[in-house]
């Protein structure tokens, strides 16, 4: 499971030109799920993100979590995070999990993150053609891979 986490001043998802979800200050989380991912990956990643200290404290040091600042989260599924570009110029997405595996894990991730943060999480629609806009704050962008826990 891979996540690209962006600290944002705001973010929104539009589907068919209609606003579907939006947040103010917080985290935009692009989530990619692969075949081998399981509930343990979901739990580890949700816990890690909920405690990730990427917001500035009073001394302008990244020392606060999204929970500390009472920020919001927007989760968007993104199978292209598992693209392989090893051969040729057309990416392969063979490592991305099919919907019957990915959708339950995506929904579990949102539910577990909500429990960790004790707040509702905004989300996109799995598999939909979405337009995501954001104002990246910093910019701060963190990439986490549950298979490479650094």
C-alpha cells in the first residue's frame, strides 16, 4: 500500500464537474492498493498518518499532527501509484489490486483513520474519473509505502 500525503491549505474532489468533497487545512491522501495488501497494512498506515508530524508549531518546526491542529483529511484512491515504468513508455498497472480487493481495503482505511483521528474523513469515489485540486502548504509531500517501512 502506498500513500502520497500532501499538507494542504485546502483540497477538493470534483466528479462530473460537481463538487463531491472538500477540506480546509489538513492532509490530502492519495492511496494506492496492491494485490498483496491486507488489513495489517491498512492499520499500520492509518496509525502512521494519524500521528505524522508535518504541521508547524509556534516555533515554525514541523512538530504537530493533523489531529493536533484539528485539521481535516481527504482520501482519494489512486491505482497509478503502483505503476511500473521498467519496460517501454507505457506504464503497467499489473501490481494494482483489482476492485474486489482494493475497495474493501480503501473503505477500511477510511474507517480506521476516522477512529484514529476521531473525526469524519472526506473521500473521493473509488474508480471514478475525479478532478482533484489542492493548495499544497509548504509544499510538504510525504510518500509512505507499507512494504518499505522507513
